[in-house]
C-alpha cells in the first residue's frame, strides 16, 4: 500500500470485521486485502464505498456480474493485488 499511515493504523473496535481480519492476518502472517486497511482506517466511509462497489459490481449494466468479477480479478492480478 502507498499510504503508510493507513496500512500501519492499529484498528479500533469501530473497525469491526475489517479490523479483526487485519489483526488476525498480522498475527498469523496471512496476506490482508489492501482495501481492508482503508475500511478499518475510516469505517464511516467504508459503508459508502461498499455501497458504491455493490452498485458497480451488481447493478444494471451491459456486463453480467460474473464478467465484472472476472475483469476485477484480472485487473487485481495484473496490479499484484489481492482480490
């Protein structure tokens, strides 16, 4: 991640499940999806970002949800990013 303050942030209880995943990943050495750091850093904004993502990935459009998922997975792989 390019924002050290976000990635190094110690999640509080307000970070909810994203904070728990980050803490578990740090303890066990498992990879953590980068977006989880952002969600844990600003939980109040994560709700809005989550709604936007759902609309983009699942809303009406010319591409099926499966194709959108495939494009997102391919793009993430090209960017060496967990999807």
